[in-house]
C-alpha cells in the first residue's frame, strides 16, 4: 500500500500498486508522478534534486520520465505550492 499526500492540495491518497506517469490526484487533478511528490526533491540542491544523475526538469509539478522517482513518504513540505506564492506576490505588487 502506497500512501501519499499530494503536494498541491495536501489531501492523502492511497494506492495499491506503484504510481505511474498518467496518475493524477483525485482531489485536484494534479500529476502525482512529479518531482514535488518525489523523496529526492529538495529546492536547496542543484537541479532541486538530491540525486546527482537526474536530468533537468523544467516544471517540477508536471509528470515526467525521471528514472530516479520514488514516492515521498510522510507529509508534503509546507510552502511548496508555488502557485499560491506567485499569487501573493502579484497581489502585493499590483498597481
């Protein structure tokens, strides 16, 4: 049993089998097999990944073919939703 908290909506999802590239969150429809749901994703590292062999991924919230993908265990890190952060910055600097 795989249990994952979606990085975007923070809802818990359970899977009987592995997560494949086409799987999406049943709550917010975001891609699940993406960097932000991977245990190696870390914004503080080069390429935002703790795996040195990973290729460059432009959009960390979209499904990709990275061979290093492993489901993140535990809760999604706070403050990972870049859409919300961008919206707050746009509201702050609105003319």
